[in-house]
C-alpha cells in the first residue's frame, strides 16, 4: 500500500490487531521515506445478492438514497439519513455474513426508517413489501400503530423504545 502523504509505493506494517468486536483488523503503518504513520482498516467486503442472483458490493450511499426518496417532503434531515445509513451497515455487519440478500438490506432499513418517520416507513414498505391492496396498507398501519402505542406506553425516554421496531423488522428474515 502506498504512502498517503508522499505517495511512496511501499509502507511497513508496525502493528496489527483485531478490533474489539473482531469484525475488522487495524494495521499501523509507517512510510520508510517520509517516516509518517497512518492506520488502515481491513474488513470483510459486504456483498448484496439481488433476486436475479447478481451480486454487487454493499453501498451505504444506495441505502441513504433509497431512504432519502422515501423521506421526500418529510421532516427528516440529511444528518439523520446519514446516521440511518451507518446504522443499517452496522446491523448488516453484525450479522456476521459476507453475502446479504437484497431483501435483508430492505428489512434492515425498515426498522430505523420507522423510527425516523412513519410516513416514510409506509412509502418504503409499500415498495419493498409489494403491497397489492388497500388492505395491505391498512394492516401495516395497524401494526405500526400498535408499535407506537407500545413504545409510548412502556417508555418515557427514546432509548428503551428501540427493541419494539427492531424485532418486528426482522420477522421476514425468519419466514
Ligand atoms: Zn511517505
């Protein structure tokens, strides 16, 4: 790997250790020419498997783009969408799998999107879950109301309302 400071073609690894959760390796490198140090992180390349069987590298920007579309005209900030992208990537990485079905990416987006904005959630779910009738919408809204009631009844703060939407969003993965 070349030096990011002087562009020298080769650098030496002086230390290499796994991150706390074991999902990545951090290497400390030194350039033999300018003697500056920098760190690289090596982690598994997440691959998304589309329904057609075609694979492509996981792209956090695509996640953010999709969520942004669903949030059009809604009171959601770019910073919140960026945080959603990070949350989705982290939850996919924590699954420990290198290849992820495209549907699972959709599922991973639904949870945090529902916490951001209920209307955006419905928009996204209507595309992702292929709603075919008004009944499908009605059922989804019912389920969402139940979740909102549950979280407002059991908590006063925002933190503890998390497990609700999360467990619901993971259902399609099992079935
Ligand atoms: Zn250098």
